C-alpha cells in the first residue's frame, strides 16, 4: 500500500468535510446542544472548507492507494 501526504486543494473540501462531520456526529455531537451542532456543521461544510484549505497555516491530506 502506498501513502502520500500532500497539500490540500479546494477539490479536497467535500471529502474533508464529510470526514470531519461524520467523526463529529458519531463521537462529539451527542454531548453538544443543538445550536452548537448546527454552528459546527456550518463551519465545517464543504463550502467553508473550500475557502479554508487554499490558505492553511498547515494542512495535509493523507491518501492511501489514491483514496
């Protein structure tokens, strides 16, 4: 298996958002108030990430076999 770390682009935003939101929903959200969950979801949307990923302080994408 080949691993690759690279600088993300705006094209990575949907996958990054899906990963962040699914982990949040499973492990964190149950302990948060509804309004806080809604804010987190908005701030971690694909649209928001597409803005944030183009000029990160540090960000990397890890790929395994092209995924």
